[in-house]
C-alpha cells in the first residue's frame, strides 16, 4: 500500500535534511584552494624549527601562536635573492594593512659562521623591526635546512665565498601547519593574496 502523500513528503524532507550537511562537506572538500604559490597542505616535512634569536632565546613555531609564520633561509651577505625576498615581505605587509600584525617573518641564516647574532639582528631589523633572525651552529643549521628540504652550499669566490640556496619562502598557518611555499618570482600583491587566502581557509 503506497504511503500517504504527507508521509512521503515528511520522509523526503527528513532524508534531505540528513544528506545536505554531508553533501556540503563533500563539496567543500572538492573545492581546491587556489594559490599563486605552491600548495604544501599535504606536506609532512618541516614540522618545526628550534633555533636561537639574536638575544640567545630558543625559538620554535610555538612562540608565534595564532600567527601566520613566513620562513626564509638566506644569509646577510646575499647580494640579491635575500634582500629581494625581505623587501617583498615589507611591501606585502603594507598591502595587508591591519592583517600584517597577524604575520611573523622569520629569516634563518644558512651562514652562521659570518652571521653573528649582532649582524643578523641589524640585518633583519633594517627591513622591518618585527622581522626575526634565527641562527644555529653548523650542525643545527644543516638539520633545520634538511627538515625543510632546503638546499644550500658554499661557493668559493677568491679568498671568500658566497652561498647558493633555495629561494622559496615557507608559510605556516595559524595552527603551525606548513601550508604554502611562495616562489621567488611572485609579486608582493600575489603573496598578500596567498596569505589572505590561507588565513581564510586555515
């Protein structure tokens, strides 16, 4: 015997109410977040760092709760890539306005032999007083770079040397999860857009 119309309608309504949240969740999962940079949301490397700031205080991601953390590996005598990346971060902060206070820029030196705490502090703060330089000894530097899959090596230049190194900027969300890598050729506007998207989807 067919169900009365009213009962069938009630069952359909109940079924829809049950399925809609699941379908909405599936749709949300299916909608891929688009970045100008490289999406690292599924990455399992670069879970943290443990290095010292210029004052000698040990720092980890836990020191920046509820902040997006941008991590760049470089050295203070870098002639082009490093100052360009930090200058772009300054410009990006200007574009972001009040949201800039929700971002921490971290510069990890790959040249601790020359980048003393004093030199590192002066270098980062010349770009922005909020930028934080971090350093370790040679073994700690290598371990941290390896954890981030960062390449670097000394390149002799007569009586001195320079450094070749990865030019990506790694971005952690407010929960301390690696989510993104900004390419060196991205504009400040594109970086600001990526950070805003990350903040909205964390």
